[in-house]
C-alpha cells in the first residue's frame, strides 16, 4: 500500500508516517512548510516559497497534481481542512482523507468565516474525515 501525505513537516506527522512505515506501508510527504527536524527516512517534497502559505498552496496545484500521479498512492491524507484539505480536493483524482486539527474547523466559523466555503469544499470531497475530539466532530458536522 502507498500513502501520500499533504501537510506540515512536523514531528507529529513524522510519528504517524513512521508507524505506517513500520507496518510495511510506503509513505511520502508533500509539504509547503519548511521541515524542521523532520524524519530523515521519510521521502519528502518541500514546496516552500516566499509567498504567503495559502497562495503558495494554490500556486503549487499543478506540481502537486503531477507528483501525486507519479507516486500513484492508494490514498492521499491531508492535514488541516482549510489548507492541505483544499489542496487534496483540487489535485487528487484518488480518494483522500482530511485530518482536522482544531483551528481549521473550530475557529473558522467564528474568527475566519471567509474560510468556511474552503473547508466545506475540502470536507465535501473527502472519502473520510478524522477528528481528534468531539468538539471538532461537532464543528465538522455543522
């Protein structure tokens, strides 16, 4: 099985990816964040730029689309509905899962209402949504 993750190159995500690797799954990461102390044994494509992150994500759509086609994953896993979830929705012709982090669904409706349609689009096309808490689940359901 092959998984491609879209998300920040964080220790948390590296832990998940290593667990999948230990189970025999082939994993890779595509990120628009600068990796800091990321797992050296995880294949990583860094697509950072000087643009604000959301603009960079949109600019990278053709590159990410080509990378996903080349990697041919069985599943794409996107962290944060409001950024990488939207990217997965725009680029993937494969099933994708969105993992919410809290700020992307709990705060969006209150402090960032302009992101509500973005989150709706990302979650609407997802094969599944992973929520870490009941409050996130309630926010996603709303």
